[in-house]
C-alpha cells in the first residue's frame, strides 16, 4: 500500500509547473525588493549631498539691511 502511494507520488507531475512559477515569482520579488532598497539608499545619499551643497552656499541676510 505505501509503496504504491510513493510510486504514484513520484510519477505525478501535475504540480511541477505551479512549483516552478512560485519559485520564479519568489526570485523576481526578492530581486525587486533588493533593487528598491539599493535605489532608495542611492537616492538618500544623493539628496543629502545636494542638501549639504545648498546649505553651504546659502548666506544669511544681514538683519541691519532688511526694511521692516
């Protein structure tokens, strides 16, 4: 009885395509997630660099020359 069940399970190929699609989808999702994290880190670094450059170039206006 058990040998017959194991033989049938080994011969049954009905779920092979589904397993392949799940593995492929998991791989694509993992690569996408890692890619988005790398892009986010790169964007953060670029923004901080631009912000530092702008902050260093800004000159505070002289309060004595303002007309209020």
